[in-house]
């Protein structure tokens, strides 16, 4: 069973040799880069990402957590899943799970992301169209 | 009042221009690198870090959290404080706070670190000497 | 015509959003990371890479050059080709070319790599088997 | 004698543990980040850097070379010197030298940088005031 089946957005990232540190496995910082790429892939899918160039509505990362479950080594290709577990007025909680090429969970965690109106310098209430896009992608209502 | 006065280990890191991303402030991933540098500085102070080369006793990062409070821009020099708030049998919880050059808190968070015996492939109970070194550094008993 | 047809080893790397800097295109440093990944892929193909774990025969980067031809933006997938243009006694010159998803050359350059014997602390003359593997891969003699 | 005495702009960068790779010394990519930081420090000194926000006159990196002379390890603080060795119509060649904390040369190289007018999409001829600023900083005429 695919451990990412409940994650509607999944990206693949090949491990580069230089992602490894002196302990000869992928450095903890890289997982946070993968989370970032996964968040952005999700934002693209719900039409939020393109709003920055159009209307200066962007995303701000409020917090992140990451649980490191297993080391990752070069060479490998990791898959990173994202799903939204909570929608607030101007923020969402996104959950991430990272699998290695063998399908083992190597990390999980979450990000809290705030939608932000850079024109007015304040959080931006999620539009109904954004909520609908998330619900459709997640296959559930919030 | 120095917001890092309760953090016995503090490092300074100059922001490099290239730490910034397309939003023109320091990328979220860099904060995790700063946390890492701060953890290692602490481990050096209590004599844990050198054990890896000597006895293959090392540190494994189990989890991390980071709350992003304010953007950071180049040029600046951040200061990152570390303190231990909990000591378990083989693990510690370390708290971090990051200040910018103006003394504003730009991030805080924590790391859970497991002391690991790479020779035997299992967690390593913290030695009494390590506990004593932490207590002395923190100015309190655990 | 594929501009990488004369490059026997080609890797693909997806651009991550966070590879971009404040100018909103991929930072110059990332190209050097791609070169590194390309070098290692080549070394794997000729059986040199595995020698480090087996015999402490490794590769040392002596120099690098990179000509930046065009900016690269997220999202994209770059392809990086490597070929060896010169074999010396203990070193090789490797040429790299990077294409974006449209097939445009975005960078080229080269690396000089020294084969090094870490046991004895000195350059290691390329074995005949290495030379043969390179000649076969390149389809020419040196 | 300070090996950087002929470099009018010098920056210091502390090595972070995470700058190291699996070979347990600083990864080759980090040197290119140091070069970047050094270039920008120079551009700030001659008043070019601020032109981007004001007039969309920016710098484009055309090429880079780096000769890796010695490994660098954590902990250390490197110093990176920059000087301009050639001024063309719209470009300059900048030379870099990197010293470790013991004063050994760990790398040298150069960058070719083009001054670029983003408003008109073309190279921007160096202003007389820029040439004068460089000459004064370098203590020689070009």
C-alpha cells in the first residue's frame, strides 16, 4: 500500500551527493528544503502560487516541524507528499511525509502557512475559491 | 535586556547575500542551518561533540521545530542561543532563539537530539559527566 | 540535434524553487552543485567512485570553471552532460554542459579532478582499467 | 606578511559544520558562495550594488573559476579578498583569494562580472564614477 495515498500532492526529488554531510547521510537541512518544494507544489495546484505575481498575495511560512525517522543516503530518489489538515481564516496547516526509494518513511512533519497580502501588509483571508480548490483536492470538506 | 541572557551558548553568524531567496529575505531553510550550528556549539561546550571521533558516540537529530517570527535580510549578523530544557535517558531537548542585529527575535524553536552509540547501533544513556556539564552550563539541576 | 550527444554521461536535476536567489533565478552556486553531481555520475560509470570505500582512492577537485550563459528559473529540469577531454597521469579534465528544459545551453565549464590515494597521501596514477573505461565510454583513445 | 594586502576588500566568514560534505571537509560549492559574498562586498564599496534598487542597474556573473588549494575544515574562519584586475567597457574581472585561519591560501580564482541595465535589457557601460571608485580603491589607474 502506498504510504502517500492520502497525500494528494507528491513530488519526487533525486538526492544529490552534495546533500550529504560529514556523517555521510543527507543533512537535516535538506529535508526542510524538500518540505518547501512540496509546499510550493501544493500551492501551485490550488492556484495560490501564481497570485504573488498577479496581486502580491503570497505565502509566509509561520512554523515548521520535522521528525527525522531514518537517514537518507545518496543515491536515492525521495518522494514528498503534502496534504492540508486544517484551514483557518488566513492560514493552513500542511502535513508532509517523505519516503525513500524503498518506500520507507524517512521523515514527516508539518508547516503552518499564512496567506499574506503584501499590498496591505496583513494576513489575507482565504478566498472561497481557494477553500473549494483545497476541498476538491483533498476529497473532503473543512 | 539581552533576550539571550538565559541561553548559555550563543553563536553569531553573518547573513550572506545568497542566503536570501526570491522573496528577497533569508530563506526558511537557513534558519535550520543556524539551529544546527547552534546545537553543535552547545555539544562542543559539554564535551559531547568530540566523542564521535574518539568513541563513535554521536548525536542524531530526532526532530526540529522552528517558529518564524520576522524576516531577516542581508546584510545582518544573527545571534543564535541554545539552552537545554529537558534531559531524558538518552536524549535532550534543546531550545533555540535567533536575534537579528537589532535584537529582535526573528525565530525560536527546539531540537530533540538523541545520543547514539554507533558501535552498538543503539541510543546511548547520557553519562553522569554529561549531565553534570549541562547542569553547570545551565546553572540548574535537572 | 541534441546538444549533449557528445557527452556520454548525462544527469537530470529538477530545479527547486529554493535554488533561486533574490534576482529570482537560480543562484550561480547551484550550477556548481550540478557540476559536482555530474562529475560523480561520471566517476560511478567508470568504476572510480566505489574505490573510496574499498581502497581509500578518491577524487579531489583541483579547479573548476563555469560560464553562465542564460538564467534558469523554477520550474524547470536541467540536464547536465559530462565528458572527459584530457587524461593526465593522475588527473583528468572533465567538460560539462547544462541545458534547460527547452534545450538551450545555460552553462558550460570544466573541472580538473585528481585521483588521490588517501592511504599514502599522494596523487594516484590512473590505472589502465580506468583509462580503458574512459576510452570505451568516450568512444575514442587518449 | 598578509597575503591579502593587495586585496582592498576582505570579508570574513565563519565555517559552519554543515558546510562540510561526506569527505569531512568544506564542500567545493561553498567556496563559490564565499566568492559571491566577496563580490557583493566589493560592489557595495564602489556604490554599484545599490544601483539595482534605484535604477535596475545590476550585476550579472558571466563566468567563474576556482582553484582549490587546500581543504578547509570546521571550525575555522576564512577570509576572502577581492580585487579588480581588469576593467572593460561593461565588465570587470575580479580576483579572489581565500585564506584559512592559519593564513594559508585555500583557494583562489576569479569572476567576470557584467554590469547590466535591466530596464533596457543590455550591458551597461561602466560610468566614469564607477571607474574612479575602483581606481581609488585599488590605488592604481586602469
